[in-house]
C-alpha cells in the first residue's frame, strides 16, 4: 500500500525523462543536424526568372517615308509632316508573344534630297542620299519617287540600296482622297520594304526556334536558322588547302592577300556582332573519305550529293582542333584532287554538276573542289608549280561564309531590286537584319538557359549554388531585361550588346563546374552512414513516445468510464 | 612492354577523338560574290621562294649489347617570328598550326616536351643523341614580356595535354620548379632570368599509341610518306625503350645570323631488342624492325637521309661520312632518299646488316645512379651516385633534384663525398617545399674528380597525406622524378664548332661552343617510394564504430532514465523448486 505512490512517482519520472530527451532531440539535435549537413544555396531571383519564362518581345522600327517632288499634290503636302504608329501583335504560343511597332514619319523631301534623287542612276542617288544624312542602326528610310522617274529600270518598283535607304516608285496621288487614303494605299508597299530591310515575322519566328516546337516555323526560315552558326562572342575562321598529292602538285596560294582583300572587309563590317580571327594551313596527303566515281560520259570523276556526307569526317581528323581558343570554328577547305583523280566534279541531287563545285555543311563550314588538271599538259615535269586563283576561290568561300553567318539570302518580292553589297560584302540593311535576328535569338536562348537552370536548381536540392553563380544569374537576368528594353526602344546596337552579355552570363552559370560537386552524392551512402547512429537512438525515443501516448489515451478512457 | 594503359589515372581525352555523326550536307546554289579575276598568266608563274623547309633523318646504330638504336629526327624551320608584337602569325604551311598557335598565344620562347617509356641504360647502350627521363618531361622558357608566367604555364600544360593526348594537365604548382642553372635556353637569346623558366616531370606517365598518333600528325607528310611510314605503333612499342619529343626554339636563319627563324624538331628514339628476341643472331634490317620498307622520301623534305653507324663494321658501303657526336668520331654510311638510285630497281629500300664481332663501346665519361635506402615507413635516405670515368680530367657537373613536398628533406644531412672525402659543392641553390604548394628544388655544382664515384646523400621523412590525396593504387608507391645532371664533358676528339657547315641533325641539337668539350645531360632512374598508406575503408569503419559506441552508451543511459524498477515477489530458487518436484513425486510434504 505504501509502495503504490512511490511506483506512481517513479513511472511519472520515467515518462518525464523520455519526454525531455525527445524534446532535446527535436529542439537541439534535429536543427543541429540540419544546419551542419545543409548544402549552400545562394539566393536566386526565382520570381524574375519565372517572369522571363513567358517572353513578351516588343520590337520597334523607325521608318521614315519621304515624298519627293511630284509625288504629292500641293494640298496634301501641307499636311505632312506627320507621325503615325502602327502596331501588330502575334501570340506565338502560350509563353511567347510578339509585338511589332512601326513608327512611321512622313515628310517631304528637302531640296538637297530632291537634287540627289535627280542623279542619273539609282546607285548614285543612293550614295548621295547617304552623304546627306546617316540613318541610325535599325531604321529604314523609304523615298517615294514619281512614276516618271528614270532612276529605276522598267518593271522595278522598289530599289534597295547598299545602305538603309530604299526607293519606291508610285503613281502620283491625284485629287480625291485625303492624305489618309494616300497613306493607306502606300502602306502595303512600305510594309513589304520594311520586311525586306529589317525583319519579317518569319525571320523572328525562326530566331525564336529555341523556344518553340517544330512545325510552327516555315521550313525555309528554319533551314536558314539551322544553317547559320550559333551566336557566340567570337569565331575562328580556318582556311585549309588540302593537297593529297604533293608529288605531282606543288600548290601556291596567296591566302594572306586574299583574306586581306576579300574576307577582311566583311569581317570589319561584322565587328559589332562578334570577333573574328582568321588563319590558314596547308595539309598534305589529306584525302576525302569517299572514292569518286569515274563518269565516262564526261570523262571526269564525280561526287554525288549522297556521298558528300561522308567526305567530312576523315578530313576533320586532320584539321586539328583550335588550341588557342574555345570559340566555334568555321572551316573552309579547298580540295585539289590528285592528278589521277582529276577532274572531279560535285553533282547535286538531280545529277547536275554544281557550277561552283562546292558544298557546305551547316554550322561547320564549306568545301570547294578546285581542279588543276587543265593548268598543265601531260608532259609537264612533276611536281608542277600551280598558282591558285584566289578570286575564284574567295568568291565561293565568301558566299558560304555569308550563309553560315546567317546573312540570309533574302528572296526579294517581285518587283524588288536589291543592290549587290559590293566590296564590303555586306550591305548596311543586311547587317541590320542580322542584328535583329541575332538579338532576338540571343534573348530567346538566354531566357531558355536561365529558366531551365532555375528549374534544375529548384528540382535538385543537392546542388550547391555558389555566390558567383547567383551573381552570374542575376547579371544575366539584368542584361536580359536591358536587352528587352532596348529592343522596345529600337536601339539595335545596344540590344545586341546586352543580349550577348546575357547569353555569356547565363552559359557561364549553366556550365559552372561547381554545380556538379555534390550532384552525385548517392542517397544509399548517406543512409549507410546515418543508420548506425540514428536507428539505435530514435527507436527507443519513438517507442517510449508511443507508449506514453497509449497510456494517456488509456487513462482518458478510464476517466470517461469512471464518470459514466 | 604492354600497349595499353592501365586504368586508374584519369587521362584527359577531350580533344583526342572528335567524333561526328554524318553531316547534313546542303548544296545551295550560291549567289556567288564575283570578283574581277586578275589576268592570270599561267606560264609566267614562278613560285616565290619558300620561307620554310623540312628535313628528315634517321640514324641506326647497333649497340654494345646487341640491341639496335634507331633515332628519327624531323626538323621544320620557318623564317617567321611568333613573338612579334602586333602582327599575328596565322598562315601556316609546313609548321603545324596547333603548335604555332600555342607559341604565339602563350608567348613561348622555347618549348621542350618529351614522352618516354622505359629507361635509357647508359652503361649498356652508351649515350642517346637526345636524352630524356622516363615519363613525361616539359620545360618552357617564356618570353620576357609575359607578366603572369604561372597562369600561362597552367593554361599551356592544359592545351598541350589536349594536343598530345597526355596527362600533362596533372602538372601544377606541386611539381613545377624554376631551375636556376640547369636548363639554359638551347636556342638563340641568352635569357638568364629563370623566373621565365618552368620545368616539370611526370614520372608516372605511360606513353603509348595515343601519344604517338598526334605526334605523327604534326609532321607535314604525316605517316603517309618519307621516313615516318616506318612508324607503326605495334612495332615501335614492342621495344626496350621508346622516347618521342618535340623541341621548339628560335635559331639563326643562316650562318651570319642576321635574322631569326623558328625551329621545330620532332625526335623519336627507339631501342629494339633484336639480339635476345632473334636467338642471339647479330643482324638487323629495316623490315625486321619496322615491318615496312621505304619507297620514297617525303616530297616536301629538302633533305631525307638515313645514317647507318658502321664504325664497328667497316668495309662494305661506298657512301661514307664521318661525324663527331658526343665526343666520339663515328663512321656512317649515308643513304639519300631524295635520289632515285637509292631505291634501286625494286623501288623499295630495305637495309640489312649482319655482323659477327663484338661492338666496341666508348664508356660514357659520365653516368649516374640513384636509389632509396632505409627501412620502415618513417624515414629514408636518397643516394645519388655520379660516376666520372674520365681517366685524368676532373670536371664540374650541375645536379638538379626536384622532390615532391611529401618527402620532407633534412637538408642538414646533405653530404657529398667522393673518394671517401667530403666534396663541398661550389654552388648550392635550395628552395624548400611548401606543403601542397611547392616541391623541393635542390641544385648544386659539384666537381667530380677523375675516375671517381661521387655520392650525394640526403635524408628525408615521409609525410602523411590526407586520405583524398593518395593516387589510385597507393600501395604501388609514389614515383619521384629523375634527377638531372648537366655537364660540359671534356672531349677526347675535337668537337666540330663550325656552325656554317651542314651537319647531320643528330649531331647538331646541343650547340657546341668549344672544341675541347661537349654538353651532356644525364637522367637518373625515377624512384619509387612507399608512403604510409592507410586502410581506405577506415573513415566508414570509424563512423560505424563511434556510432555503435554512442548508441550503446546512449541506450543504457536512456534505459536508466526512463525505466521504472519495481520490487517483484521473489520466486523460489531453482534448487528449491527441483526439491519440491521430487518431494511431490515421493509424496513427502513440500518445503
């Protein structure tokens, strides 16, 4: 009888001890364990990145329409200048929206401009208009000239010059309608000119191909964008002369002079887009991977379009990687077939000989076959010294370089005349086109990189996020916003610069090796280490907690029974 | 020698194999950019004089032991300047582009890299034309305009490891030294500031086919023509010694030395074990060694020659020349591959030589050995023995030792003795190591008395590494790179100092300045040192054990705290119960 309170007291003490230990484990132990095994994860602007996931692009183009003398009747002339803004909206998919803003200024030509337009040819007019005023990067100036003008040849309504100006020939707008009617009559033509000289909806869609599923983009623009090498801060251009037969041919090429006179002007023009470095090498005993077939009908060796895919791999092993930088390489190979397999011609899929005797591989480079068998007769003493005509070679390589860089070969609408770019290799408006598509492409790529990085980091909690990665991510996000803002304003050069910064920062963050450190720390090893400690500690605590819980319930049930 | 690399060492192979899937090819009718074709007069074309030239050469020398030593040298000389300010060199003809880019990007003045499998046995084989230590060796002089030498060096080793498919990326500050005297530039320019010099060896590096293939790719003719067709890796690596090297340095363009040119020498040295594998017959042939014969010279080579050492077998051959190399006048028969007569009617050249007599070997005047002594895993002693076998001349040698930080040197125990007397070095340069940062560098100038053995000993203690710092298979031991001995050795015959005369490539690598001596470099064996190695499952064992102890202690503690002890009705002891059972059976009253 005396023992009972004592026993009660002892059991109560045991219960309190178990509860206290459980409390210590929960209050001190678990936070301590949590704190010491935590991976360091710096703060990331997840909400801002989430906003980037749905991209609303706004592109603004400044268009200036200048009416030359004789295109507007005097009453209407008084009503200009005036400004008009047209907007076009496209919802590409659930996450991407596009908005184009054309800010069109209408004015009449100054006397000087009228004089310039009186030049005998369109080319000269283009040049003298350029001398008068320089238009900003990304803008378009359209001069409306009367039908009577002799500047343009028969059947041509629009002439696109080397700079950012176009000449548009229309009938004189007579009486009747007010200015509004005139402008709306003019609008479709002006729109066409702007589409050609800055960007069309299809171009922008192709640039956004990173963000979109296939099928939404027209096949041609997709092919164009897949052919063009990806945006990068720099490119290495390598010219290689392949001489598989140094015993018969001793080849000489003045590559230094050719690069200086043909390639360098184009690259100088492209400096806002990327840095280019050019080098060249001669590879001896380098052969193609396929054996050309002899065709009796033309008594020449031929390479079919189907076999061209197998040409590059064996040659590439000889090219050597670029040791000095990690920029993408564009290879241009000049292949001089050996004496016994000459001449060699490339045939396209319809079995016709390709006039340039060259082909290119998307994002890799181009190969040109250069036959020399007609430069010497069979009695010549081997090895024959042969000088390679660099003008011919560079004509082909320059065209391929333009394709690979994404200076698309625009198919002009009927009635358009495009002035060839001349010695610079690139017209100003072509550069603008490139800038537009590159900026949009960069923005699209950077935003997908950043959002997928954020998703990845969110999903895998094992990854350590260092401060420098967080910094890269936030600078990428900031540059992206800046690029979007610049596109909205229409400042193309700045937009490209910011978008490049964004892409650089985002790639740096994405490919940072520190992300991988703890990524593959397997869970089973963690358990192997934890179990010897946690199992013997936790089982008694849990069991005694369960027991206490049971007792409490039992007692309550007893109390209820008693009360009843 | 096996022709595969064991696992364990991570080889950087990013650049080694570039695989591509079939390329989507497009033929687009190009809107060609047309340029005016200048009036070309084909007949009038005369090629400009080339500013680069290529030479190839092979020397075959039967060795004293009956083995055959074959040494290839390929030399490309280019009149250009990679270090010229402003103008970038970017158009390559014979010089490999990948190396040229490396030179100009990292402002390299001089670059020497060698990959060696096997150890050159000086006492049996004599002197090699170009010595190299086992494993990989790299030493580079940077241009004096380089500000961040260490950064350049780090990046350079990474790029080179990509070019040669080797583990040069394992070179870091813990195995790089700046020797103050041992490695002087071999080319033009007497740079003396050793801040621009970096030297590193990887004695553990195993050399095999994947290092040979990129090396062959640097040759203008590849392995398609010329002497390089003989380089079949299954034969080259089935040998007692294999060493391939690349040496780049600025040299004089002509004998007046008005302007500089860049020289790239690619050398490959092999020792074939034909004597023992050929049942003791003393004979060799090109076909037997390389399983190939020669059919042509490389068409790009301005000279292409084979020298066969016939000093010990005089007679047969009409094309004889002599050359003084490494203090020895030897007779060679020369085969000029650029001449058609060399190949005869079969249009194929196979050389074969059988001989009976003993080969005479000139004992090398200098050689060296090295070993570790001591017992246990705490302390040890490194012995380096330098042998001067010159009968009456004493000469000084430079000894360079670069030891990793985990051998803690007791420098006060450094002793140099020759002929049982102490031989005080006239110059000592010692740079102590820093743990995990810098190796020991010990350089000294020792005078070797004539016909003597000089022994250099130093004691060391083995450090305990952190458990992640051990290499794979740590019980194999740790390799310590060779020591390097450089010396101007007095020559018995007069050396050829006339640099204007055309000399074979093998005798012109080290510049000779005076007639009475020649430069010689000797590498000792690499050492294999055992370090105290823990049981690597130990951390997990420790975790388990401590956890168990903690758990047991905690368990009893917990029990004590939470269990309640009640006094129980004591039950009868076992004996009493047994007695009761028996009593019940007997019918006696219970206890």
